């Protein structure tokens, strides 16, 4: 559906996108991850034809973005980080305006009504956009992106500024859209990708550092063996004992005390489960374990590892 080859974009001497290549298949939900300034938005703007590249090619459904821009734009619905809304228009007026701009040849009333129903804004169709909440404004922006029935929906930081309740609603909306559209979700919020996407592309300083399905990415980086343990004993001595155990890679403690108990995060490597060894060593010292639970590897952990690994390779 989308094929990007050797894409480069420079702003003066700064390289924002540095020779990246990737493809997106029809029906995929792809998370495009990276910190602020990584090159995510620049790449999205090039795909949608809003920005030209310094070099490289972008094909959308077999069409070159720069040779057939109008045909490509009909295939893409784009929601930028700041939706281009006209605040003094009503929702219906705005969507009607977008319909005309896109040159759609559908039944206008039916098509706009369907878009409003999908994003659940039919009840505010006659409201001025400036009177709507942030969440509803985002929904109006998505409705605008849906006008014309594009095959691809690109969402750039769609949940920034939303309340937790609105984020949950937005996730449900995106899952619904994924049934009929290919979706690229560009964000620096890794939990959003964890909740929504089945494939992850990670970009940092303009370069792709990972492109994997979520389970594969965890295997590529390597799962952490980590657990959280609460131990009743002197903080420094307990810390030193945990660090001395064979295969322990790291120990951390936030220093917060609950009576005589401290909470430690222990990370270890290898196939040997160190918990039995740790239990024996602590028992010998008379420092009881009050609680213990596993700590799952998160995408945040993976992201930090990927960036660190990339730096070591260079």
C-alpha cells in the first residue's frame, strides 16, 4: 500500500530524515515511534504530499506521490497534530467544505452523515467548532480525514492533550477505523502503540532503528528478566547483597521506606532463576521477603534499549 525507498529530507544543514526505507501493507495498523524531533512528522508530511523530499521515492497504492499528487491525496486521509479546523464554522459546514475541496462525487449529505456517525459527532453537527472540547475537535478532524473514503488514514500525535477518558474513547475509535482502513499512527507515546498496533517502526534522529511486529521486536531486543521485591532490612546492605548475586545485572531502589521495608527492582540475565538463591541469601541474613512480583518488559524499555544499541553500533 505504501512503499518508501531511500527517503531523505534536509532543512539546510540539518538532516531530518536520513535515507529511510519501509513498506506498509494493506490493512496494517503501524505505529511510527520516536522521540520529539526524530523525523516522524516530516516523514508523514512527505507521504501525504505536503512536503517534498530532498531525495528518495514514495509510492502509495502504486502511484508516485510527486508525479501523481492529486491521485495519491485521494487515497490518504491525514490528521496532523494540530487539526486544520475553522473555528467559526459548524461541524457540518466544515465537513461540507472539506467535501468540496476534495472534489468528492458522492451524495454529500449521506457521506457526511456516515462520517459523523463513524466518529460519533452527529449530535454536535450544528455546533460551532470553537465551542467543542479537545476530544470532539479531534473527532471532527478525523471525520474530515474520512471524507472521500480514503484507503489510508495517517494520524500524527492524535491523543496529545486528551484526558484519560478521551484517550480510551479514541483508542476504540481507531480500532473501528482499522476494520476498513490501513492506519499509520505516528506518536511518541509508546503505550498508545502497545494498545493499538500490531507492528512498530521506531525512528530516531532521522534513522529507522527497528521495524518489527510487536512480539518480534521484543525478541530482537531481548526480554528483561525483572521482578519487584519488598524486603525488610537495611537498605544499603540489602542492595549490596542483591548486587553480589551471580547473574544480577542491575538493582534499583527508590529509597521510599514502608516501616523497615524497601522496594527493589532486580534485573538478571541468563536462564537460571535467581529467586531461590536470593531467598536463601536473604534468609541467612534474617531479612524477610515481604512481597514479590514480576515486572513485564514495556515498550518504553524496548525503546531505550534500541536507542542505546544503535548508539553502540555507531
